[in-house]
C-alpha cells in the first residue's frame, strides 16, 4: 500500500479503523502521519446511511475515540471540533473495507450504503470523487457480488498476490 503511486501522491487520505475480520490498517495509519499526510476516519450515524470522514490529529488521537455498539472506534457524536473532509479540501484517496469484491470493482459492504452515499457527496465537492482503493483478503475476491444502481464501484482492489 505505502508504495502505491496513488498513495504516494495523495495528501488527504480517508481510511477505516479495521475490525478484527478486516485487513488491518494500523501500519498504514502510522505511515500517513509519518509522511506528513492528513488522515480522516469514518464516523457512522446509526439508523441512517450517513457517514462523515473526520480528521485525526495524530496516531495517539485514536485512543481518545469512543467504541460504538458495532465495536468500531470513531469520534463521538458530540465531537464537533474535527474537520470533516468535505468541509475543507476534500479527499485525494479513500481506503475502503468490504465483505466481498469482484474483479470489476464491485464491492459488497455491510449493507447500509455508507461509502456509496459518501462518494455521492464527494462527487458534489469541487475536488470531485477521490480515488478509491479497497483493501481485501484474497478469499474475499469473488466471481461476482450483488450490486444495485446506487453502488459505486471501487477504482482498485488491493489484496495479496493481486
């Protein structure tokens, strides 16, 4: 990941804080800060498909985050001090999680449409849609995954031996 040309040229990067069954992102997050890039993480709104990408100030900032009922660390709902990526300079790159992927870039998420809805918002930002990279295990690559007209394909899927 850290040798990828899109990663190298990106300054504002959104990345998920991985759950135990996902590709682990901690080393990537460490590198984002080491390289002096800006790091944004998701804050999901329960009972909706709304998600914001909020700025992390440092790697240590992760320890101040609240644990949701889904066992995901994220900024608390009353945390209004963090920059939302689309209120500022937008994003260059989004690393995306998923349960399954096909080689056409279709992604099966957890069913709420958070990333698809967020990417629609990105398209309205002056900077436009950021490049999207899904991080996957080889076992998650399928012949096809179910999609709807609201699903936004990812630009690239990175997995072992891809």
